[in-house]
C-alpha cells in the first residue's frame, strides 16, 4: 500500500480516538447523572441555613472578596464504608457548591 492511504487511515483513527470519548463526557454532568446531584444527601445549591441544620457544621474560613465560605462537619463522614479524614463544604453566596 502507498503512504497516502496509511496517513489517511492514521488521521481517521486519531480523530476517532479523540471524538469517541467526548461523546460520553456529557454523562458525567450532574444534571444528567442523578448519582452526582449532590453530596452526602445534600443537593447542590442547598441554602447554608438548611445545611447547618442537617449536617451540624462548624465554620473553617471565609473569603469575602469571592463570596465564599467553607465549613467542616462535626461528625465523621464515610464514603461507602471508608472514613474520610477531612470533608469541607464550600458555599458560594450561601449556596452549597
């Protein structure tokens, strides 16, 4: 076979290698995947007041210039059956992100 045919095939294979995974990247979007619609039973954009009641968090820091606050839970958090060393809940404009 000639070099031109091999080059065309290589370009097609490379294009497919990059385009094919991109077709499935949208499946990771939280709005399309119910498993990722929040964390530990809390939905994204939950108001801070509601989270403070549900989780019992303590304030760890604040960045007023970016309108961010972060908190850590008072109790131990598990992911599956694994205890997490540290969990930080971040809020932007008092909404859970």
